[in-house]
């Protein structure tokens, strides 16, 4: 048996990283929930950043995902390339311009 003693947490996370899958029973929600459970179990961070996941999940799935993250005591930061509606009670929106200057929209 061989052991890799130089493995890092980043290497372990690569094994849990979301990958596209064409199976019929494939679920982005299930994959994301398994990912956040692994992160919490490994006690790596309390904040997870996702990019453009609203393209792949319905509103109901997003709410379920947020509730699962809340139960695990994890904060979630979504970075979206296109404007989208916020889910009241679960999200708030910050707009950041090209100079990385944060602006808070009036709808809050």
C-alpha cells in the first residue's frame, strides 16, 4: 500500500469539487449539498463562494440549498455575472463596479 503524506486539504477538496455529469439521475442540488457537507466535516472554512449557480438551480432548490447551508452553519457567497432577482429572507445583493467599489442597491 502506498500513502501520500504530502496531500493537502486543497487536494482533498478537488475530489469533492463539482463536476458536470450527464447521468439522468444527476442533481446539482445533491452535488452542492454533498460538497458543503464535506467542507464542514473537514472544518476548512465557514464561507463558501459559488459562481453562477443560479443558472443551474430553481428557486425552490436554492432555498433548500440555503437551508442546508444554514443548518451546517456555513455562509454562502454567490457571485453572479448577470443580474437576477433576490430571494427574500435568504439573499441580499451588493453590486460591485469595475473599480471594485461596492454599491448597495436601493431595493434593500
